[in-house]
């Protein structure tokens, strides 16, 4: 165990945010678990430990299915944050069995391999249209013009959100996801609460409309499942829709821009990809590993657990460092090297265990579709300026990526 004052880990330092991977290497070299005082968390940097802990039932995304805040030694969130926590705490990502199992079973029907495969022509057509518009304009912002609109449109289509209503979805998502950063500010919390209220109100209206006018969409399907006896409260339905939108595009957006920024920094690998489009599937996996879109995932300790001789007590919080795990040389040969032909690539960018990303197959289709469209229709794509990285740590992405064709 290493004390916080001795660590190179500093999630608020611009130099660390620009490239956290050397600091991760130091963390791995210095031990399997480290106490980090600024966030009151135990950092876990090794792939084997992260992978095992994601499947560990002594940890949980919540503790409220077993303990009150007081029993768990935690302070309840401020009352003014209640709209955010109500929305967040009823989504399956922050629930444990049996509630998690019940909701995931219902939602998984929309993400079967057959269902996702049926979406492929729509995803590929939309990706082609977006890239064609970028080419016609001579370039633009890869984030704004391709990376964002593709997954937002796909998940909105699945949920049955009408096209004219989609403009606020990405801003709402961004404001809500701000609360997942370490020690979010009061202003961040205010924006998250406001977005939670507005998004909830919108979805209540949409659910009411779908009750009266069912369609061939996921919201209508959840309503039908509830009416047939698979109990799902309206709040669970709302929280599930918000989770699917946030998780359903946040990682895809950031993987797209992180990935292309990495390709531009590695021209040899980009040239190989341009010469052989059959590398796209392995390139998608490698780019998600190389610059991980979700750097950290938190779990509560529900029962005492020992890691490498350090006893971590009930009530503590563990921060699993996905970005570090994905660069662990015990698992990945030469992890700092981008290798689009990497065959053995057990990255954990989609998590693992019962909270494994339910939309992973869809995300892979979206990432491959936009990559193929850009390779085919913009073969000379290049950046016009240094990418602008967001000042975030947990959700790693760009403010923009200016390109020309």
C-alpha cells in the first residue's frame, strides 16, 4: 500500500489529464492497492485485480439495498441534489440484484444479437450520410459532425424519441455525467440537477404518450412488459431510458474522437488501416484499449475484503482504474504501443461481471460503421489543429477534433 502523498496520480493536473498512462505505470509498479486521500478511495491499478473485483459480490454499485447511509458510515447526499440521485439510483447500473436482474432482463431483449444486427443497415447508412456531409463541407469538427450525432440518433431511435425532440439529449447527458467526475463542484451539481429535472419531465410526457399511442420502440416495449406483469416502476423506466442514452452514446462518442486522435499521432498505424480495411474490427478494440473512454469505475465495499495483505473495510470505496488495467504489461505486450493487429486484447473498457455493458455489441457496430465510412469517403482525413481535450478524468474525451478532407 502506498500513501497518497507519494503518488504521481493527480486527476486534476492538466499534465496528468493529457497523458495519465505513465502515472499508471508507476502505480502498478508500487503495489496493487493505494489509498488516495483527496477522494477517500482505494485505487486499484492492475488488470487481474480490476477484472476480479468487477465480479466480486462483496462489492456493489450501491449499498442501499443492504444498509442505510448511517449504518454504512456515509452521509446522505444534500437534499438539493435529490433529483439527480433519484434519477441515477434507479438505473440498473447503480442497482444490485434482485432489482438489477429484473430490469436488465427486460432491457436485454432490446439488445439481443439479432436485434442489434437488424440495426446495422440503419447505423451504417447514418454514418455514411454524416461523413458525406463532412466531406461536402471540406472538413469540420469530427466530434460535432460525426462522433456525437451517430450514437445519439441510434439510441434515440431505439427509445422512440421523435427527431424534433433530440436536440437537448446530448447537453442533458453531458450535464448529468459531470457528476461522475471525482469531487464534482457545486456548479457541476446544479447543472446535473437541472438536467435531471428536465430530462425526467420530458420522459414522463413521452411515456404517457406511448401508453396512449404504443410504437415499435423500447419505451413502448417496457410499458408493455410492465402491463404483462414484469413490474417496472415509472421511475425505473425513466432512469433506464436516461442510462441507455448516457451510456449508449458517451463511450462511443469519446472512443471515436480519442481513437482518431490516436491514429493521427500514429501515422504508420493509420496508413496500415487505410491500406487494409479488414483491420477495422481489431482497430476498434485496440483503440478502446489504447485510450480508454471510461478511466475509473467505483464500487462500494459491502463486506470487508483483502487486497494484497491490505484489509479494506466495509463502507470504503474502491476505484478501479480501467485505463491502467488496459495498459498492464502483465496482460498486454508493449501496452504503450498502438497495434491495430493486436490479437489477444482482453481490454475491460466495457466493464465485466453483472454490470458488463449491455450495449457493447451496438457500440462496436457504431464505431466500426463510422470508421469504415471515414476510411472510404475521407481517405485523406487529417487534423487541422491539436485536439482539445476535456478537463475531465473519469470520462476521457475531447472538446473537439478539427479535421479537413
